[in-house]
């Protein structure tokens, strides 16, 4: 198993907030959603395999969160693959928030939108209101086939964030610059949404990591 994993991402020693989805049980996460169109999560074969049935209001997020208050320069990271119809606007990404209750609090989300080829940081409230893009790298991010995507969201302290991407989990590029958003995070995690589109959407998450 180690050989197959190292071909996908660099091996690391999991900490308290990390998950390599390798024990056949999707646990330790708080699901935050509207209670409708709830995704099915199957942990097997070293992934959290998620299928969203489609639908729901356009700005709704379906998030999986852990309680953690980042210190300055802490970051969260994930590797995933995704498949679905070319519909507007499937999204998947990393999230930091000041709570884990739907319809409350503030969130910063570092998204990938496959249909647009975009990576950007969004400012959310209530896990259900998209308050606008804070930083965009438009039409420059392209994945081929079912390639693994690596994202990293860094908390730089004092309401500052930064987004990175990588082709392999080794070398990282800052693609957003510093983003300002009024948020002191108490929770970290990942999220997905079809943004109201009706066709089901799949995401396969290889790992989630918190580090400094």
C-alpha cells in the first residue's frame, strides 16, 4: 500500500487533525449542511469517496469540519480527484470557519471550480451565502483527466489568508497573494457543492492535513 500511496502524494505522519481515510470508517468529522441533498460518503480504498446527489440552493456548502483554532502561519491541505458533468458550478475546496453550524458564522473557502478552470478564495457566511470572491486566478488552472489536485489554505493571522496549489504535494505556488477577510477561525475542513446544479457530483479525497 505504501508504494501506491507515495505515487499519489508524499507520505506524512498523521496528527490529531489529519485524515488519510485509511480505516474504512469516515469518522471524526462534523458534517455541516442544510439537512437536504446530503452527500453519501464511503471511506474505502484509502479515499473518502463522496457523491452529492445534485440540487440544493446555489450558495449552499456541504462541509466536513474539525474543531481547531489555527495559529499564525498554520495551514490546511488536501489532495483530491473530482468527476462530474460540466455544469455551473461544481466546486470543491478547503474551508476555515468560526463555527460549525449551518446558517451561522463566517467562512473563508479556497475553491476549485472545474467547469471554469478557476481557483479562488470566497468569503462566506452561514455556509449558505457567498459574499464574493476575494481573490481569483481565472481560466489558468487546468487539470487533465482525473489528475490529483493539491490545495493549501494558509492562515497568516489578523484576518489574512493565502491560497497555494501544487501538482504533486511537494512544490507549492502562491496563486492568490494575501487575502483579507474578517475571520478568526475556530474550525477547519473541506467542502463541496454543485452550486444548485441538478446533476450528481463526485469528489474523491485522498487526504486532509493541518500543519504549520
